[in-house]
């Protein structure tokens, strides 16, 4: 039941200090006037009264505001939920620092400092989002001029809908919850303590990416506040579940799609309220306009939606609904909306503009079941997740009904006129649904090749990772350059023709197809618990593409892939001109993309480096008793999928399962590869020596870090292959390993499985 968080990206037209902020969006005309006024009040400084204040401290975990002298102002008009905003103007300092080494390093990347000590500030805006205001009256001196904190309040345009919901729900939140905004130079910062976020304590910076107009908050520091009051990066599934206000049980969608791509839709969300509070935020794409939000009994509810009628680089928005005071939150919400959901291609299929944001949704830790009904022109077909249960045709319109009875985090939708290539091998019904706008012998060959590749992927993945969760899989198209894996449905750009001089041709990407197919295990059987665990979906799917390459093409193809990963990690980023690996460790997940580096290194680190780490961890399995085999690695993967099937899991959960099968602690491995950014460079020599009629391998090495490196060494005995692992623990080391006899050859890390630059 992951928190329903709106990431409302805001845009401003001019740069400069906080008072210069302007925003390039408004509110949908259909929005409730009362909520629109509340939103305007949230982001605009109003009349306030103040009083002088002497020495005063405001402390929160990792944060301290020390006020020397000045004035505290209380805004006259209460905000939604009865909260008041407060501002300080005068002389003050801020201390901020955390002990977590990953977060300290990320902080230093933005500030050049490991922490702040007595950072001077002159204006601070404080917004309590919990039930307690931090100051008591009287506030008698009126602020008659333009308030000095108007620019800081204006920054609340970003994430404003979420903040409105927090204020509306403040009675059931915790007393310390607060937003503290301040400015240093041209940077606006926000310290946030929020008891309903997965990571309750955060320091954010409002930044602008180079050469772009979009601005958003960078989570410079973000940590979980444990019950013991400690700031830690470790969040459990119980921690995440405890944040939820509601449990989404079922989603019913009814859509009517015209040949133009225009869509009218109704989504009904059935849920179980878990906490008191009148407000909820839903995800929804900006090009779709909400017409109404209603209860099951038909009662109209007030709502607020952003207006993104202007062109923007990033389109992501949502809807907030706040019930009247004293009204219990309903068990069912029905949202009517409409807009250009699809982009017609000019052929016989559509492209969904937003593959998983086209319906109002609430993220949930255990997902929801889906019933989807789609009406399309008769010549078209609708495909979504689940089992098709009915198709009817009337008056030139075809109506498709699908049911997904299991729990899924996301759904998607494809519409077009398709040819179907089917296969039942591998224990499931496989269907490649290809657009029929182009048909040549080359296209038919391509379709059959895709069917064969996916079928082979299914067989390989079932053998390595265990049984698939679902009995069917449909493969269809999406836009160029990527793919998406949903339960029972793959979207692959590999299905789209690339037009060249002459006839249509296709670029068949085995790595893309095998990666997306693997999401039927990694991402659909088990979901990452938080953004820090995204590699469990993406890195493991990337490993699956390596496993596929090993079986189909052999070890040289895997070596080539790992070499490309290292090349990408060593490649320079666009703006900092630093190697991508320096952007941060795997555990930062989506935070690897910042306004400093908007393209970031997310894919390079979370996909490629994580897969490389798993290839190395597989070699570590040879150290597990009885020794010499990588089978404990795959036994652990199957155990992990069985144990956490249908749930969300964390890196710590994954590590525990691995340790159970390896029969050893793996703290060292996950610390150095998931919480540290370095990629070591090592020099290793290995030779065979005979002593008393027995042969042994003598390995010696040095490196430029203090890592414990697991370096595979291949030992050949004629036409037989043996594999051992040399542990280089620290800056230099030597190890003797018994051999089966006199070796014919010795190769150090021949396939580059060690997550290091190994020279021999």
C-alpha cells in the first residue's frame, strides 16, 4: 500500500532569487473554487502579524534553526485544515548534517560541504503539516509591506497538491511534521519532516537543469526516521505499509476510444480507508481532463487538477480531492475524464501517450485487481493486462472486456489492428500481436523471430528463476527506443519498423526483448519496495538478459555486454564531465537523476552496474559450501521469488535470502557495491606451484580501494574447466588455493565477472 504521492512538476520562466519565481501553469477550469482558493492561499503570501523574538531554537532530526534576533510572523488566514504559516525575518543560522555516508556524499555533491555549520539565513518560512503549531501568540505587529517570504511560499507550487492534502489530513498526522523553507544565494531549500512518507526526513533543493525550463526539487538528503529516533536508509515493508491512508483493492475502467485517439473514460477505485482524513491525491496524465469525482452513491466531490495546456518538457500531474469537514472518506471513488490518450500513427495502430499514467491511480504496496472495458472502432482491437473474457460488436464498434484477478501495481493499454503469432510452448500461451499496417516477407520473418526469442526467454527464465506467475503473455508495440513489462503484457519497441531508404527494416534487439520478458519475474512476481530497491526489477532483468545471452550466444557475448557496462560507467556525464559511476551508488535509485544532471546515470548504475554486481555475486557462490558451484545463487533467486511473490521486497530482504543459501555474511558485498560508488582497479597475477606432489594456485594482487574483491580465475586441465575465486581483501593480498592437478592454463577473470577493472 505505497503512499499515494503526487509528483507535481512545476515550471518557471525566469531564473534568479526566490522572489523572481513565476510558474507556467494554472488550474483546470473544472476545479472546485474553494480548493482553488486554498491552493492560491498556500502559494501566495498574505496578511500577517508578528512579534519580536530573541534567542530561539527549532530542532528536527539532523536540522537546527538558531534564531538570534528578528521577528516571527503568523499569517492571519488559516490554511486548509486550520494550519497557519509562520515566517521569521532577521538574523538566524542553520545547522544540518547526517551520519549516513551515502547521504553525506550526496549532500556534498550539491553544496561542496559535508554538512552545514551556522549557515546564515535572514528569511525562513515554516509550515506545520502536523496537528500542532510551533509558536503561540500574541502576534500584534502587522506586516504592511510586501512580505519578505513571498518568494519562499511561491516555491510551494511544486508539490502543492500533496501539501494541500497533508494540511487537510493534518489531524491524523504526527505533531513534528513540518516544512521549513529558506534561501541561500540563489538556491531555495526545504527541510521536511513528514510522518507519512517512506523516508520521513528530507532536505530538498529547488533546482533548474541546464538548458531546460523545468525545475523541481532534488532530494539532496532523504532518510527513514526509525522508532528509536535514528536516521537510516533501511526501510521495511511494515514501515511503508504503516504510512498508507487507504488500501486500493480494485480498479474498474471503462473507456471509449475514437479513431482520432480521443478517449472518454470512467475509472472506479474501490478501496479500504486506513486512516481518518478527508483528502487523497491521485495520479493522472495532464492531457486528460477530469470532468467529475463522485462517490458510489453519485455524490459530487470537490477536486483540483493542474492545467498543463501549454507545452512542457515533462508532463506529470494529478488530482486532489478534499471532502467537506466531518465527511468520512468513501470506499469508492469514480473519476470521469477525457482527452487525447492516443497518438494515431497514420497506420492501423495507436501509441499510448502515457503507458502507465492514463488512469487515476493510487500506488499501493500490494497492488489491485483490474476489470477493463474498452470500446474501439470495429477494425481495431484493445489489449490490456489480464484475461480477455468477452468481445462484442455493435454499430461498427467492438467492445473488449478484460479481467486481471491477481494484484498488479500498474496497468497499460494498446489499441490497433493486429496480426497474431501464437505459441504454447514453455508452459504458457504466448501471443505476439503485431500491427498489420505493413506486411512483407521480411516482416513475417521478424514476427516469427520475436515469437521465438520470447519463447526461448520464457524457457530459460523458468529454468533459472522458477515458474512464471501467469499462464499467458501478450507482446505488442510501444514507441521507439524502449520496452515495458507489465503482468501478462510486454510492450516492445522492437516490434516497430524503422524506415530506411527502401523497404521497412527492423532492428531486433535481443537484449531488450530478454530484459523486458524477464520482468514477468523481476518486477511482476516481486516488486521493489522503494526507489532504493529499483535494481531488484531493473538490475535483475538486466542480469536475465545476460543469462539469455550465455545460453543462446555463449560467454563471449556476456563478456562483451559487461565490457559495454564498464564503458558506460566510465563515460563522462553531459554537464559535470565526470564518469557516470561517480554520480552515486546503486541504492540512490531514481535520485541519480538530478537537476545537476537531468539525464543522470540511472540506467547505467541501476541497470548495468547492478547486473554486473549480480554476475559477481554469482561467482561468490563458489565459496559457499560444498564449494565450486554457482548453483546456490540460482537456488537463492528462486527462494527469493517464492518467499516474496506477490509482494514488495527490499535490498535487505534480498541479502537475507542470499546469506541463507551462501551460509555466510554478505554485508561486505552489499555495502561496497550498493552503498558505495567506486569501481576498483586491481592488478592480479596467478600461477601454479607444485609442493610435495600436490598443485596449488598462488594468486597475488593489489587494488586502489579497501574493497573485498571476488576475482574469478579459470583453470584448465586439458579440455576440462575449473573455476576458483581469489579474494583480494584490502589494498593487497595473497592466497593459495588447492588445485585438482597440473593445470594446462590459468586465466584471471577471463569474462570480466569481477566488478572491478582487473589487469593481469
